[in-house]
């Protein structure tokens, strides 16, 4: 295992242990909120993700900004760590930026190891680059991110 692979593995294990954003939080009054439940029948992982949005700073009509992502679920270390990374990364992003991040993460995971992760864009999510080589684990890593994508659409 290369030094980078070892570092990535540590990032995933750290997030699987501390689980940022775990526990569904009630949205604050006046905040838009969307929720999605996803289930992976292949391995039994499941997650519910809640995305809370606030109005953007640029005045009326400004794009909403992610206030927080909270979640609850059960499953393998990969799925729980990926949800934790998302919950830590997304706050402060606009809806458009979060959708772009989700798409970048999806492209990385579908690459089967042929794409070098953009660490500046993905942050800790770049640690899942190695998961892309294991097709059966890709859905585990994407589960919370797919739920967040759907929750964003429901947030109004």
C-alpha cells in the first residue's frame, strides 16, 4: 500500500469512527429542508439524510446555501464515512456547488480507479478514490450522497 493509499484509508476510518453530522437535527424555523431515505439491498446499508438550506447572502433571489447536513443510518464503514465526509464538507456551499461536488464524487467512484481525484475540490472525499476499484463498494460510498442529492431537490 502506498503512503497516499494509507492516508486515504486513515481518513475513511477516522470518519467512520467520529461520524460528523450523525443524528437527524430538526430544521431551524425559516430554513428550507429536504430529506431522503436510501437503502442498498445488496449489503443492507441504509441512510436518511436531511439537508437544511438558508437564503444566500446576495439579497433576494440569491441561491440557497447549505446550512447543515445531518443523517442517521447503519451500514459498513465506507457508507458511514462517506456520509460523515459529506456532512463536514457541504455547509456553506450553494445548492449548485453541492450538486457539482456530488457529480464530481460520482465520476470519481465510477472511474474504476482511472481518474485522479481533485483533492482541492473533493477535500476528504478524495479518500474514496480507492473504493472505485471495487465495484461492489461504489454504491456503499454513494448512498448518502445520492440521498443528499434527492433531499436537495425536495428542499424547495
